[in-house]
């Protein structure tokens, strides 16, 4: 308990920061601190002189700088030192926080921040002015997140396109790429015991969507499913278009129970998504067959088990997960 009180004391904002804090929230400092410490993006506030007043936990994790190291210091004091793609510093020339306070408008840029360990990391930055009751800028807020995974994903897509391994409609890896990756995962499983599993997914009643709304809407529905699956998988997993209305996935570092959890996540996220058309919203569901890799599995036996589980899910009423 004493340690908690001591931490709270260390986090007290610098003096003369009341105008900014008052403009941030009328619900009390404790409320916004707890709330912002729960988000995954880095968040910090500065006053009119760009002195740091608040630094959330995600900012600590993304930058390596502890809250106690930065609160009360000036933004340009060798902390984040944002730079553009050419390496030019933004803190003293074109600071986005300063520009937001001057214009009273939010802005968003891609930049490279200085990590405590010395390296530069790509971030997406959004800055917003903090206005008082009279509409005057008394400070600014910056929200930033790590773009490394997005950049890696974009580079991977470019490489796949170069090798003709991307499905033209959905922009997912195609079956050829899936088969190659499955071979690699099986080799890793047999050599190093790295567990993984395969998912086979099929859009339920897809012919009905085509018949009732046309093939253009059907294609849009497939794209919707593809975007949903891609947005809900990890960077080292593979989600591919198997063909037609079927999708497949290789989920790494999971046992059978964890594989089912991933499959349920895919199923439920598709089920709560919908395609918005003029005057209506069209939803689709998927049935999923899951097969964790076994010691004696080949690509053929693993895919056969996943496919059999998929059709079991279809027979049991669709929009469900079965394990083979």
C-alpha cells in the first residue's frame, strides 16, 4: 500500500499544469490516468511550452522511457526526437505538437521516434490540440503506435505479389503460398517440435448470396471475410484464400485448445461483420474445421482432417467450429 502511494506521488504532474489538466477531463485525474494506462497506444500530453505532463504505460513500453524519466521535461529534450523518413528532426523544425496548438486542428503523420536503447522505430502519430473553455490551445496530446508490423506486412505482400502468390480478389496469399508455408511448418514441427494447426473455413450459404444479390456483392462479401480474417490474425500466422468461398489458415505456436480459440475468434468476428449496401446490410458466417498437427501428419493427412471437421461443422448447422 505504501508503495502504491509513493508511485502516485511520483506521478504528480508538474506545477502550473492545471489549465491543461482541467481541459483534458472534468472527471478527475485518477480517471483519465487509469483509462489511458489501459490503451495499447502510447499517449502523452504537453503544455503550451511542450513540457510533458502525462505519459501512459504504453508510451513506456513502446519507447523504453519510464514515466519518471520524462514527466516535467521538455518534449525536445532528447526524448522521442521525431524524425521524418529522411532523418530530419521534427522537434525544433515543424514540431507536429506545436503546429496543432497553433492551428487548433488535429493532424496525423508517419515518423520515426528515438527509442531509449538508441534505435529508431517507425510510428504513426496523431496530434490533437487541448483547448480550454474559451477555445484557446493550452496544450496538446499525442497518440502514437508502432508501425513495424504494418511495414513488415506491406513488404511481405509486395514480395508475394512479385512471386505471384497473392489472390487477386482478396489480396490474401493464395493456395500455392499456403501449400509452401504448410510444408515449412511441418518440417519445423518434425525437427524442432514447434506446434501448429490448420484451419479450413467456408462461407456459409455463399451461393444464396450470389443468387439473391449478384456476383459483385458476392465478391464484396469475400473481400469482407478476407479483411476480417487478416485483421484478426497474428503477423506470423498465415491466412490464405483456398479457392472459391473457402479460406485456410496456418496458426503457429498453438496446442489443440488454443487452435480452437483462434478458430472461434475468426468465426465470431466474421459473424458480427456486415457488408453495408444502399438500404441494407448483408452479413455472412463461416464454418470452420480445425486440425492440430500430429506427430505422424503429412500435409495431406492434416488437410484431410481439417476438411472433414469443416464438413462436420456444416452438417451440425453451420457457423460453428469442429475439430478433426
